[in-house]
C-alpha cells in the first residue's frame, strides 16, 4: 500500500474572514472537519497541519493532527502559492525519513465532505498509474461561455469561443459544452509530481465529482451561514 499523507493548510492571516480556520461550525472549529476527514480515511496513514500560528497548531493537535514543524511566515503570506508549503512539508518530513507517495490536501474552508470521499480520491490514483492528481469538481452556477472580458476600448469580448459557432453566448445553456468548476473539498497528488514537475496537478488530472448542493466554500460570511444550515441535515464527515 502506498504511503498517504493528509495535509491541512491553515495559515494565520486572511484577507477575507479573520481567523477563518477557527470559525465555529456545529460546535467545532472549521479546521476540525478537515482533520477528521483525514483521520477517518482508511487509506491515510498520517494527518498533519501546516501552519504558522501557534494557536492554530494547538487546536489542530487537540483534534488529532500532527504538528511536526511550523510553517515559516514567508510561506504563509496572502500571495504565497500552495506549492511552496507542499515542498516545505515534503522537505521537513524527508529529514525524518518519511516520504509519502500521495498527498491529499484538505482545506479548512471546505468543511463538508462525503464519508469515504478521501479514500475514493486515493483509490483513483492507485487504480490509474499514469495519473498525476485528482481534483474535486462540481457543476458551476454559470457557464463560462456566457462570460465576458472588457477590452481597452471598453467593449465586451466573449471569454470563450467555440469553433464553428458564431455566437455561443446566445445559445441556451443546454446546448453549450459541459464544464466543471474546481472546488477545494480535496486535492490528491502524487508526491513525485510536486518534487519532479514542480506542480500540484501535473498533466493527467482525474475528476472526482461532488454535488454542488452538498458542498460549500466558507471564505465568506454567506458561505459560513450556508454551511451551518447544510450540516444540520447532511450525512458527512464530522469530528
């Protein structure tokens, strides 16, 4: 069996909601739901939290996550790319002799996950040796074929075009190509893709479909409200 690491990213700063990773949801901080998703997954052997905050680290430990290192502040800025803390984690853990084969990212901002979803993502990578990663996707609320940019002259240009179709933006949505929205419920990637390709996705990315009605991004106050409503009735991973 491959070694599978679940990593929960939880930096202290946020341009959106203050202390968003610790916001309460049904009696637990948001971060607890991501930790629980890792701990309850049968195919995950370690769950760690990458954070620059001592207070977040303490709460993460209380819910069962390891804190094998603290994330340097320069890797926890608003514009810090995710790959930086991935590479930092791989390096730090490598110094202790541990190198996972697969890394699953479980963002606290997307706390509602179906039971067994993490194991399904890992199994997809195991069953598909040529795949680099798995990403959760859902139906978008709006089609990008009906979206626009504004050019330098102040006129609208369609964001996307379709060969052979003059005005796809005027077609009914049902006649447009299927599109999917990448959501942060989880990402799974083979470690070699991060270290050798300097990428969190690679080129062969497998889809894991999630119902938009049962997922929520809590990066806004409206998202938090929706999560509190959804979790009352959903069967999902809980701390």
